[in-house]
């Protein structure tokens, strides 16, 4: 296979469009889940909240305005083909796409330059968080999302040991969601990363929130765990907007990775119902 050249301008244009799209248009999987949840919600207040969320998402799409005022920190998962040659600076092209999206799309700029001391807004929502993986082929696949921090702040990681077993994993996930309560703007999507190392588990959990919620883990055991956890979370009773009801979560997605014989890291990344992500291939 011959090398294929992609220009920095193509990458910038693609990233710009992804961030505008994911902030204006809710995914079909989320809209379907919201509609189904509305029909099954026992609480009249909960049904009213879900109606408002659905209406909000429709207005955002029709008028091309943000789904939520927190348009998030830019996170990208990139699969970079080993037969692709980029004419220009790849990372700078991605950052420029983020800058243009948040400027031209009138998206709130929420990134500060220093986490503790200065905390001065960078005014263009960069730098982005890039997770890049080299794969076979001559394409670049980009999945982009704007991660709001009302839900991000409710996330957690724990370095479990194998003795905790399946029940320990499930209990940590449920404890994390329960502790979050109404803070992450339910109904939520719960991303879980199990395995790898400390940082790998967290990355998997974030990736899990980008996966469509109408899909399951390919291993039937983890797929069953996803369903069981979703049912348990919805019995907690927080409900839409934390005002009570049986729709606290829309989905639970688990991603896994091999790990060390002595470890079983588990990370939980919570995402609100404005689950902003979109994908494209260049």
C-alpha cells in the first residue's frame, strides 16, 4: 500500500466541523434513549424534565446553537493510519480546528492555562486532549467530543486488587454514581474503564463515554454487567435533573484492557445527557 498524503488544512477543517456538529446535534442513540425513557418514566416531574431536554436538543439542532452552555474541553481519539503522510504539523492542525470551531461556532471557551495558580482563560479552548493510536491503513479516523466538567468532576478511579472480584468492581461503580447524585445533570452516561494501568483505565473510561449507548461490550459477561449496572443505577431514584424518578442513567458502557497479575484498576467517567461526540474519517 502506497502512502497517502493528507494536508493540514483538511485535518483542521474536519476537526472544526466535528466540534461544531457535536455541540449542536445530539446523537441518535441518545435521542432514542431519551424518548424511550420519557415514555417509561414514572415521575410526572421526571417526564416533564425529559420533555424539556428533548425539546432543547431539537431547538439546538434546528437553530445550530449549543446543546448546553458548557461546550466542554476538547477531547479527541485519533486512529492514525500508518500509510498516511501529513503535509504539515498534525497536532497544530488539530488545535487550529478546535480554535476555529470554538470561535466561529460561538462555543464557550472554558480552558485555563494553569490548573492551580494563574488560571487565565486561553480564549480559544485550546489545548485539546489528544489520544492518538497508530493503526494500519491510509486513513485518519477522528472521534471528537466536548467534555463538560459538571459531570467530569464526578468521575473517579480506584486501584482495586484482584481479590475485590466482580462484586467489588460493581460496588465501586455504583458507589461513584451514588456519590455523584444529582451533580452531573442526570440522566447520565456512565463510562467504565477496567484494566491496564492507572492512566490506561481512565483513558478507557473516557473512550467508553464516546461509544454509542445502543451497543454492548463484545464479551457477554461484561455486556451483562452493563445491563445490571444500568438497572441498579436507575433504582437509585435521583431521576432526571436529580428531581426524582427512575431515569438516572441512559447507558453504562464498559471498556476493558489486559492488566497486571496484581492489579484491577477501575475508572468511572460520568457524562451528562448532553453527550457530545462525533466522528469522521479522512
